[in-house]
């Protein structure tokens, strides 16, 4: 699928390979590459998987492999936990006791 110049996209790149990483890192960290994911505006038409250049919101030019167009946040803070709700209600009573703060 062709993605047009100027589209909001997300790219990925390897900043440092495991061999290039600092020697004073924990062993499990040293074994993996240092990676980056960046969002920005596509500088030229491209397709997913191609090496591209983007311009970030701050005007920085960054190169990487094109992952997706129109990226969005898909994380959450987990399932509802009744205890957390109760803590919030208790805290509100402790901090804002009285008629003027209800």
C-alpha cells in the first residue's frame, strides 16, 4: 500500500547493535539492540517496510523503516480494580473534608 508524502507515520530503527552498546550495562540489556520508534510526517511517498525519512513535530529529520500510517495509542491502564476506586473515594474524603469542597 502506498503512503503519500506528508502522511503522519511511525518508523523504527536500530540505534545501536548489541556489539555497539556500552560494556557497563546489565547483561540482559547488553544482549539486545537499542531501538527507536518515532512519529512524524513522511517526506516522500513510500510503502510499509521501506527505509524513509520523516520530519517530527519539532522539525527534526529522522530516518528509519516505515511501520504504519496514522499511528495511534492502543495501550490502557488495565482492567477495572474496585480497590483503586475505593482508595480514590477515601482520599477525597481525607483531603477535602467539609461543605465547601464537595
